[in-house]
């Protein structure tokens, strides 16, 4: 008895259809990997959610005006494996964050590391994070 080959192409098409959106979701192409920004300020929101965590910070610029930054982390799964916990950051905490800035110029970025008020520094385990340069 010959196997029914009609199902094989259909299975491959379905597999590819589901794989493409999954791969596209994890792109950090909107961030500049040639430089970084350092944001020092007060945490206004710490969003520990899938598919990515978000850290929101109010920081004063050189003129004293407050600028609101939204910094995207990686997946919760990767963060937990890297030693992160949901209660490590709280609203009102003073932090210093290093991020790859948004190419659009918006006050946003890809979170690369956080330094807490006690001096502890924690890296964000970004996939291919080594490709993001950290600049002074």
C-alpha cells in the first residue's frame, strides 16, 4: 500500500505558515545596535508580561524637564533563566538603565542592563545581545 502523499505538502505549508510569524515577532530591528543610551530616573511602571517585559522610567534631561522612557526587555522565560524576578523592580525605585535607542528617535529602547540604587547591576539576556554596542 502506497502512503498518501497529498498530506505531506499541506503539513509543510502549515508548518511554514506558523513559523514565519513566530520568527518575525522576535525582531529588534527597530533599535539602533550601533550605540546605547543611559537613562537614570524613577521607575513609573514595571510590566512583567509575556511576550516581553517593559520598564518605564521618568528621567530629567539637562534642562531639568522630565522625559518618559519606555524600555523593552526580553521574554520572561529568558529573564527568569538569567536570574531576574518580577519583584526586583518596583514603582518609585531609582534605577539607571542602558538601552539600545529606538531608531525613530522616540524616548524608547531595548533594555540591555539595569543598575539598581544599591549598585547591583543586572544584564538583560537579549538573544544576540552581543551585537548591541554600548557607548558612553
